[in-house]
């Protein structure tokens, strides 16, 4: 089995300098490492060419974001499995071995996420994926080890392999044939939430997504966009609504999306009391962008009516804010 480890880069010289040597050291020579470059204007490419001649570079003509950047770049890459890896991820020794073992043992496994810990605080899970992602009854994404902004310490409580709803784009393994079958990520997302939409579409087509605990990586997070960025707020709120519209069963569409719109308003109130007025404007812009994209996104609906249950029956908003439950279990 051949894995292509593919890192998407845009003006990330400092991140490449920090994380690429570790990646090269811990990746077997039988697997390839690729950099897809989103038309960087810094000296990222020069740095790679001067220091890592074994790394293959796919140069794009403009900054296409995460979704379209991977869609375009992967067209030129042949492998059995893609590992989509953020440029701010520190891999560990033998991190690929458990992944290969799972793929060889279970042909039905399509997408895999390893354990993702925080590179700044290595005893704790990291926000983007933690120990595998899930979706609540209103489409909110959360993870084992992370609910909203509460991050758990890794005490071995999630040292088990299990099926999950979504795998983090920070480090996602996907069979090439599955990526092609799903048509890749949705270009209209640009960045953020595209992996959740991708995984939801995979589940709706009957593919299995798994968390494999004994492969570990460490994610810096915020390497491209800071968590408090209004643009990140805009993308997350808009793209989460797009994901619901594209993937929910028909009988759930109106009630879930209406509830989410109301809850987005409450999130705006929270931003107000925190003095984050640009983030409030970002939510408003996200809603208007959602309305303007309704027709286009409706055309993308095409879920399988025999899909597995798409959500866990709880509301994490109710559980977290009203009942004070801030852990996955």
C-alpha cells in the first residue's frame, strides 16, 4: 500500500521549516511526500527545493484555499491512500504503521483520523478533531476530547478505535478511489467545514470513517487563520449551514436549519458581550451568503435515502450551556 502525504502550503515558510524535517524523518521511503503550493509569494518553494529534494512539489497558479487547492493538486498525485496533512502538524514516530494496518485489515474503511493532540500543550487534545468528530442533532460539530472551547486532557480515555462522523482536515487519510468517487471537497467552501461536508457525503454513500488511536500527531492550530479571526467566523457559520442544506434528510431540513439560524443569533449576542463586534458582522455576512447560495447548494443535494443515522441524539448546545456538561461522555 502506497501513501502520499500531501501538505497544502501558502506562504508557510516558517511552518515548513519547523514541521517538514520531522515529517521527512518519520515517513517511510516507500511513501511519497508532496507539497501543493497555493501560489505562495514568500520563499517557501525555494526552501523546500534547497533542503528536501525528495519532496515533490505541485505548483498552483493562485491561492485556491483548502478545498479547491487540494482538489486541483491531488489530480496530479497517484497513490492508494492520500494523507491530507496541515503544514502545522508534527507527526510522531511510526505514525503511519497503524493506519496502513487498518486499511489492509478492513477494506471497508474509507477515511481515517489519528489521535490529534495540541503541539503547544502535548498532554491535551487539540481543537481540530481531537479523538474523532461527531455531529449533534442540530448539526454542530464536536469531538471526543473537545466540546465547543473545552479541551480535555489525554488520560487514555479515548484509547480505542471506533467509527466516527467526521475526520479532521488537519490530518485525514482517505482512499484515492473514495476521494474521486465523492468528487473531492466542495470548492465553494474555500476553507473550514469542508472536511465535515466531505465526510457526511461519504457516510451518505455508505463509506466508513474511523478513528485510530495508536497513531498520534500534534497540531499547532491557527497556523493560517487565528481562531478569533472574523473571516474564520464567517467561513465556519456559512459553511456549516451549507453542510446542513446539502446533507440533511428532507424531513429534517426546515426544523434543523431554522433552529441553527436562531442559535447563530444567540452566538452573535455572546460575541456582543465579549466586545467582538467584527465577529457579529461576520455572522450576518455568513447568513446573507447562505441565502444567496441556496439555489446552488440545493442542486448539490444527492444523499442516499438509506444513509446511516447522521447525528447523535443530544443537543450539545443544551448539554454544554444549560446543563454544564463540558466533556464528550
